[in-house]
């Protein structure tokens, strides 16, 4: 576990300097999860308790927010190189770089507002009105230059597909509200695995935590592209297998010490 923790920290820092920010975040959050679950037993328990699930979600959201703030502080001062400094400056706005790097979410949210129940169909194309509203909303939040660059690129390639940078929101915009429970269920499984995985007993705990964090990021902040279509079924299979292993370990522990349950 200590070796995995050290490697994840090292790879996370290297990827931050190399402007692979998402990968850096996954590695550092996985290292945080490994450390937290190794030093305390209170984060290894049944996921049936809603309060404990909410507490775990709050802990990881807080860690992610802190990591994002630390990146912004370092990138703004040029400590992570010129590329990161330029990216930070280009993607900054009223709601931070998380939205600035995934500005297509604004267009997706606008499309959902126009047809929240049945969606716009698969491979839906965006109208000129949607692009105009997207650019106007982004400009009001300080992301006008970023969106203008994206709009010009779409026009140049004649690619009028509805922009999306979130599997959850993109599915909602395409398939309607019926798609939302599917991805919420996946997020629930991930949260349960983050709670239940016993890093002291599960041999592939580091892999499970890493894939769980990566999968949750994809669901919330990635388009459903070719890479995600290949990765997500694999990640879901590992998450479900880890849940089964955690249930088996918990039953064994209850049999060994009935009073502990």
C-alpha cells in the first residue's frame, strides 16, 4: 500500500507539471483515499448508512476542491510551467477553471432546458440558436473567448453535433430524463465502493479506488467519446466485482466476530 501511495503521488505531481490535469487529479485523489482508509477504520464500513455515504462524498468533494484550488494557485504563478499558466488564464471565469475547461456543459444545460423529458435524440445537432445562446451565456460568465474558439472550430469542421462535456448531462440531452437514473446508479455504486473497500484485505484496492474515481469523473465531466466507451464498461465491471468482494469479506468478518456486527 505504501508503494502504491508513493507511486500515485509521484505520478500525480508529474502529470500536473505535464498539464495532464485530469489524470493528475485521479492519481492524487486515489492516493488520498488509500491514505485515509489505511490510517482509519471509520471509512471502511457498510454503505447502507446514508449519513456515512454523505460524509464520504463530502470528504472526497472537499479533497477535490482543495486540489483544484492548489492547482490554480500554482498555475497562476507559473510554478507548473508556461502551458499550465496559459491554460489557467484562458479557462478562468466566474465559476473557475472546472467549467472553463468543460464549457460545453453550458450548451448541454441549455438543450436540456428546451426538452427535459424526451431529449433531442441520438446524435442530435445543435441549432444556430443554441450556439448563439451558448456564446452569450459563456460571455456573461467570463468564458466568451473560450466558447468563440470552440464555435469557430465547429463551423470550420462543419460539425454541428450538440456540444457536451458530461456523460450524465449529454445522455439527458439526447435521451431525455430516463437516462439520468442509469448514471446516478453508476455513481451510487462508485460511492459504495469508496466506502466499503477494505484496503488492508483487498489485493487490488488501489486499482479499484483509481478506476472508481476515474469513472465518476467521466460520468460528470467527460464526453461519451471513443475512449470512454471502451473504459467505462471495464470500470463498471471492476467496481461491481469489488463490491462483491467487500460483501464476502464483511460476511467472513461477521462469522469470525459476531459481536462486531
